[in-house]
C-alpha cells in the first residue's frame, strides 16, 4: 500500500544529483555548439587534447613553412631578374667585341665609340650588382656567395638541417666575373688589357665566359625553384590537408550528435526538475499532516 512518506530525503538528493548531472551535460553540449569544438578543456578528453595540440603545432608550422617557401621563391625571382638584365647586357657587349675585331674595316673612331658603349655596359652591370636586393638585402654583390654560405631557406616544419636548403648566389660584379684565368670583365674598360682597342680577342673570351657563368647560375636558381621550392609547396599543401582533417576528426564537435544531446538534456532537465518538485511536495504534505 502506497502513501505519504517523510523518509524521502535520499530520493530528493538523488533527484537533485541527477538534475545537476543533466545541467552539466547540457552546459557541455551548449559549449560545443558555441565553439564548434569537442575539446574545450583538458578534462573533456585528455588524450585527445594531447593529439589536438600536436596537430595544431604541426599545422601552424606548416603554414609558416609554406610562407617561407613562397618568400624564398620571390627572392630568387628578384635575383634571377637582375641576372637576366646583366645577361642581356653581356650579349650586347659581345657584339661590340666582335665588331671591334674587324679592324680592317673599322676606324679607330668607330672602335672608340664601341668602347664608350662597353664602358656604359660595364657600369650598368656593376649598378645591377649593387642595387638588386630583396627587402634591402643585396643579392648579387657576393654576400650570398658559396664562400659565405649562400642564402639559407627554412622549408620544413622543424628547424633541422634536413629541412633547410642553401642556395649560393655568386657575385656578378665586373671585378669577379670572367674566364677563370684571372681575367675579369673590368679589364674591358678603356685602357684595360682587354679593351676593344687593345685586345678584342681577349675581350670576346672574357665575355663568352661571363655569359656562360651567368646562364649557369640562372639555370641553377631555376632548378631550385622548380624542383625544390615548387615541389615543397605541393608537399606542404598535401600535408596541411591531411593534418587539418585529422584535427577535425579529433577536436571538432559533431553538430548532429551535439544538438541531439542538447535536446535530450533539456527534456531530462525539465523532467528532473518536475520530479524533484513532486518529491519535495510529497515531503511537505507529510509534514503538514504531522502538524495537524
């Protein structure tokens, strides 16, 4: 036979505890819905948090490596552009040397006119060597030569030598470029040992070697851009997609499940509060009978 009971303290406490649990579950669901993340504190999923933070670190480092690679590519574009201008000047200078060698038809005045052009070309080469820069850093004056370690680029997500590449950019100054026998472009200036009036054959030899040197260096830079930098960007992009997908699986909230849970918790919370109210009302009714 059922009836009024005053021994309902345990029932009341149990109902209150269940209401608190439901409130906590509902609060967690609402937090996930508002942040979009399943892990909002370490207690949500300790193991998942460790994996999430490692993935976040790798993703951040990957984006930095992507930026580094693109900056390296842009810097080498500037260096190669300056070399291209110097190459054009050297080819024009070779034409002047070949003309000067035709001494049977060329007058001294004509050769001197060619020499004036040669002097201007050499001045322009030195100017390009001094002024071609990336963010104020000179590129063609020899400061990034192989002797000085080259230009060091960080291309990976960890600062280790295996994820770095060094690209030497040799000097293009007229005092440094030549045929390797101690003869350099500056000797083609007026009064020099390879001026057009003195020795056009030597001038042509120096110019041919200089054209080859610049072309080889441009080719080396192009190879680094195509086979190292471009491929590195593609690899990083693939890696970032995979890392982001893994992070999403671990940390992102499942909206369908979370919404379903929040609806369930609202219903349970309302039911629990009503049940707790009935229990307390039952106790009050029993107490009023004792008072009467």
